[in-house]
C-alpha cells in the first residue's frame, strides 16, 4: 500500500496518488457541478415557463378576476375554421420551405466539405456565414428592397422588356418561402458540412472504380452517410420557420395569415393570454408531431441525430 508522507501533503494535486485524486465523492461533486448549468437552464427557462403557460391555457375567465379551469380555449380553436386552417397552412409552408432549404443547401455543403481544401474551404465557409452577421430583421428588409414594386428585380425585368410594367412581388406565399429559406439556410448548411466531412473520400472513389454512377453513389453512399445531418438540419429549420413571425409579416403583408401572428394578436393586442397560451401549446404539439413523423420516415432517432 502506498504511504503518503509529509512531503506528499504539500505537493500539487497533479502529483497526488491516483487513489486520492480520483475519490468517488469528488468525482460525483464535479459531475453535479457540471450538470447544474444545463439543469438550471432547462428548468428555469423552458420547463417551468411551459408548465405555467399550460396551466394558463386551461383557465377560463367567468368574471373579472374569477377563473375556472377547462378545455374551452382548445375547443374554441377547433370550432373556428380560421384558426386550425391557419395552423395547417403554416405547417405546410414550413415543411415546403424546409425541403427547399435542404435541396439548395446540400450541394453547397457538399462542395464546401468535399471539394475544397485548406484556406479556400475556410474562406468559402466564412463567406457563407457573412449574411448571418446581421439580424433577421435587416435581412428581411433587404428582401423587401428587392421584391417590392419599385425594387431591383421589378426594375431589371422592366428594363429588359420582359414585363410590360412593374410588378409587386411581395404579399404572397412565394415571397414568404423565399425569405424563410434565406433566413434559415445556415442552420441547414452547418449540420450537413459536419456530416459530410466525416465521409471517407476513398468510399466515393471506390464506388466510381466499380462502375457506379453519380446518382447511384449519391443515393447509396452520400445521402445515407449524411442522413443524421439532414435530419438535424431539417428539424432546426422546420422549428425556426414554423415559429417565425418577422419574415411572414414583412414579406407576406396583409395577405399573410401566419399562426404565430395569431398568437401574437392574442397575447399583445387582445390581452387574451389564456387562449394565446392554448394556441402556443397547439403549435408545440404540431411541431413535435411533424418531427416525430419525420424521424419515423427517415428511420432516425433523435439521440443519433444530436450526436
């Protein structure tokens, strides 16, 4: 057995015997200390507020400062076609925007991850990040300058003789989808680059040597390997687009009926926090259901996607 003399007691922790430095109690204490910040974050900023909102969504005002509990706020959502049709429309456009983001981001991510090397790769990646150094509001205002009736696109088409007069490209679903894809592109590119970076180039070279075609290699090797990144990016982009309020309001205008705007109206304009809370939970249920279906269709698990 190792004895600890007086000279050992004055030594630094790094020189103490392993049996002393790795005591179970100390290791357990460090584990709890490291676990404390995320637990506080989840508990105080996510779990507790959601519990309070759920309780609030069950409240029904029967008189000033007199409440009862029930499901009237949820029943009222399904009894009004405008509400559930808006939620369905919002989810549909969000899924479409997520799919378009994936189609555009995948070639970009593949080019950065597999075709570039060294400083050039880092430079192109930084250039892809540049638009996201400014706020979403500024980027959305930039699209307004491009798409409005007197904007650059309309004036260019008019000067080329492609249209007889200026056209208004705002206030429609195409403008909303364009803005959503642009504002969420980075959150699709980064997970894809991380997944594609780990793909061994020799696998692709071997597939070509064995006579594989580009489409077959993409379907059989590249996409299966990048599937965790595809799913992770799609989940993040879908959540961001579904909960977006700035882009639909600015690019869609009065013609845009977005579910998050209805939640905003309930909370801020009408001060109906009870029904607004119910709408918020319905949005959470919808997003969770879509993500669950996506994981089932792709045969991926959330744990595998995160890691």
